[in-house]
C-alpha cells in the first residue's frame, strides 16, 4: 500500500447525506483508495480497508448521536449505542464460526471486517434503511435487514433480545453467504435453521395440518417459483410462509438423511438449477424426489431455463465477477 493513510474527510464526495445521515459513495472511496495505493486481492493487507470502514462508521455514529460508538472483534465492526458493543462483536465472531463449521462455507478471512449496526431507536433504523435502495431481507418492517449494496452490512432495529438475536443471525447468514449464488430456498432454510442451532432452540414445527396445507398450496407452477426463489416474496395466500416452511422441510430432511454429505451438497448447489445437479451428485437423489415425498407424485423437477428467466440470468453468459 501507499505510505499515507487515506483520510475520507479529505475526499470530495466520499459521503452524501440522505435522510439526515451520511452514506458512503463507495465508487468515490474506491477510486481514492486506488489513488492512495491501497491494494486488494489475495494476500493484501486488510487493515487499511477496515480503517476506511471504521471511518464510515465513526461518521455515521456521530450523526446518529453521542451514544453511538464502535465495538470491534477479530471479524466484526459493530456500531451500537449500547455499552456491550464489544461483547456483541465477539458474540458475532462465535456465531460466524458456528455457521462456517456447520455449512463448510469459506471462512472469509480474506475479507475486511464485517459490519453490523444496532439502532437504539426505531425511527433512526427506518431513516437509515429506508434510504438504502437495495435492502435484501424480509424483516425490514419488523426487526432487521441485510443491505447488500456497497459494503454489505446488517442493520438491526431495537427490540427484545430473543427477537434481535434470531433476526441478526438470519441476516448474518445471508451476509456471510453473499459471495456464492446459492439457491434461495436453501439459503433461506439455513438462515432459519442456523439461528436455532446457535441459540439452541428450534421453533420449527411440522404436523399433519402443515403437510395438508403444503399439498393444497403447491402446483408445478408455484413450485417452479419456489425453486427460483420468487415464491419467497409472494404475498398471495400463504405462499411465502409455506415457501419458508417447505425450504426447511427439504433442508432438514437432507441434514437428517445425509449428514455427512450436506457440506458438499451445499458447496456445489447453484442458484441456476436450484441445486438439482448437486443433489443428484452428492445425495444420489433429485430435489423433485424429496419434494414428492412431501407433496406426492408430480412434476416437481427444477427447470433451469425457467429459473434463469426468473432470476434474469443469461444461462450462456460467463458468470459475473
Ligand atoms: Zn432470509
């Protein structure tokens, strides 16, 4: 890297103010960092990048109020108005280790520190996230979300501890998995299952009535939207709720019947075929068969052409970097 630390106070346009809060313009910041000789890629020193992220959080924190400060651990930078910010950062380190151990995903030690923001007031949370035009995550209205644009981060609204922890872990799973294009059904299932593993509780429930609801809901057309991920945002009837539940049913079945092969299955599962090729290779059974075991016989196989159309992916195009 260059010999000087890049001070973002001296970079024109590094931040823009929206809804009263400073937002980094990462295009401007990356250009300035390149100009200052900041290197990235394999073997690069990550501390200068973490320092830029810290500068962003300091600036945002002072706009949010004097209680806000940064907590830090090996893998996380936490912006929080609460005194236990360092403990929260260490807790996140441990949660991340569990997620990595359970899924076999890459450990992310080639990345700068991950960011989690805790908000002390609901209004501040909404001011912050409402101006982020790329909010992923379905808990926006309630408790937290994952913002994938710019420098990925998770935001958590104030709330009861149990609710915050589950939401935080759900969005953390999404954030840690952002580098790989997972089938959404599988990622959502893990984002529900892993918080239960880490927090040592399981709200998952299945009974005769649930199975009947699934059998009444899913048609081949709706299941095609399940494989592409569109069903998770479907507001009709119970489609979205049942999509989450079905994703857990299928994933829990795989974890139970093929515990030793789960990591390989997960590692090779791609969004473009919903993980079908990986299931056939590592489990010796298609996803359509796993679904048929729940719904009964039917035309349940993922259709890559339909999935790519839903996802807006050109199946022949080289993968985006
Ligand atoms: Zn989710």
